[in-house]
C-alpha cells in the first residue's frame, strides 16, 4: 500500500491544506463534495498542487510534518506563485 502526502490549494480563499492518505481519489472527493463538516468544507473548491508517494505511513507522516514547517510552507508558497 502506498501513502500519498498532498497539498491542496483553494485559490478563491487563498488557503492551503496539507495531508496524507492511502486513497487520494477518495480523500479529494471528500474534501470537495462529500464531507458535511470540518475545516475544508468552508473553502471549497480545492485543487491538488503537489503530491508525493511513500511506501510507509511513517514516512508519509514525517514528510507531512516537514511540509507544515516554516521551510515546507515556503516551498508551498513557491508552488502557489506558479499557479497564480
């Protein structure tokens, strides 16, 4: 099983979301359509701007934490500038 770390961007609201999952398609469907509560429903629509795959959940969790750090957010800001 692969685990995917992903970064979503809601350009209308200028918000980012960083997460990991073992089923990216289902997770994105949840963020954009199916979920009825939670932080992400307020800022729809979301678009994936970055993703990485890992062989283990632990590795994905480590990378997610890195992306949530100051250095990781700077990297994400650079990605966002490419989309705007």
